[in-house]
C-alpha cells in the first residue's frame, strides 16, 4: 500500500513540474515554443531580404543560391520557402523564387529597420563600425513598426545609412544616387564616395584600414587590372580591383555638396596654415560636438604649431588657442586645398 504522505508529495512535485512547464507565457514549454517561432520568423525575414537584394542586383533567386548565401540546410530552407509561399510572400517557378508584392513590402520594412539601426549606432553611440552590421542584423528582427518610425523621427528621417545605402521611407520609397564602382570611374575626374559595401568582412576590413569613408572626395590617378591608384582627401591610396569594386563613386558636380578640394588636417605640415572646410561625415556624435566646440568650424584659419617627436599628437593654433589632436582626430577635420596634389608615376 502506497504511503499517503509520499503519494501527496509526488502529486505536488508533478503539479509543480507541470506548472513550470506550462505556466502561461513564462513556462518552459511556451518559452521554447516562442524561441522556435522567433527563429522561424528570423529565418523567413532573412530569406525575404536576400531574395530582395538578389532581384535588385539583377539576379534570380533560387534554392541553391539562397542555401549558399544563408548557410543553412536544404531541409530547413525548403520548409521555410513552403511556409512563405503559403502566406503569399513569394512565388516559385521551377527552381526560380521571386517576391510577390506583399513579400517585397515586408523585405523593405526589414531593410528600413536594419539601416536605421546602423545609422543610430553610427551617430548616437561609440560602437565600432565593424559591429554596426552584426548588431543591426539582430535588431531588425526585434523592432516593431512603431519603434522603427520613432527611431527614424529621432534621427531626423535620414535618407542614407552610414555605408551610403538608401534608407526606405515609411512608405517604402528610396532615393538612389547614380554611381559606378571605383574601378570603372574615369581617370582624372573628380568624384566622391557614395557607398562602401560592408560584406564580405575581409574586404571591408581592407577598406577601413585605408581610412576611407562615405563622402570622401577622390580622384583616380591610375586604373588597370592590377591596381586602382587614387587620391582621397590629400592622401594617395592603392587598392586591388577586387577591393576597389566594393566602393561606389559618383561624379562631383559644381552644384554638389563639395565646392572646394579638401584634404585632412593631419596632412598639414608644421608651420603651414589653411582654412577649415568642414568635418568629415565620419565625424559623428560626441567627437563632432567636441571639435565644433573647440572651434573647428568652416572658414576658420588653422595652423600646425607643435608636433611631438613621433608626430602624434600635434598641436593646432585655432582662434588664438593651441589645441592638441591625435592623428585619428585630425583625420576627421577637412581643410581647404587650393591646388590638386600631383603624384609621380
């Protein structure tokens, strides 16, 4: 015969286990189910976004191309594709996969959230640019439409993200700038960088190492199958064509943003004077406010008055005050350059 006390204890243990497993919203079962649903939603949105990018690059989406790009099993991808088709987000025709209008609109919403979050990270935080994309990849799946709209409003409804990609409006409209890849840009013509692709990471790292940024003025000096040589804000840069292909350039027009040739303040030699043309678009947040507060505003005369033995930091005379800046800070200040720099062959 079972001991009544033991039986009652077992009953309460089972009851507690059932409660912990199936407690509404907070039970382990519901948390696990929610996690699975969240993972399926994330994967579906990643697939939608990838098909969108493929279509806008002039390519056709397919099971094979998606499998390779997203690095997931074919079994899982087939299941997600079937679910997306049943929801009317995509259409399949043999091996081809394309977006329906509802799927296209959904993809644009994810892209809007991603690019706005990158803009937020760039302008409002001190997060390194290497982390923007990864953090935005997570945030894009969690932000609600209301949160995205509030974020856009707080940022002033920006048109472009920090990489130069257009940010969709709440209605899905995007404003593109006509551009070509750097290797195709004409030699000796003045232009400026409008976009830097952040994938693959290995190529993006090489671009970052050259201290290139969206908005920087460039002039191609030499372009062939081995190298692309160009000047960028007073410095000469050499890239292989495969790396340079991830940089998009537009022609600099007289009526455009840039009215004068510029170079970086860090290139101003000891005793030289110039006028400040502005701050680089790479200069954001607290750094930008600090430099402006120190007097680094357009039209102000600046002179290199002191340099440490190793050349870093340097002191600059501005409005009668001597201000020390590290090279990476001086790189963010653009000064006027009346004549084009001539480089030897």
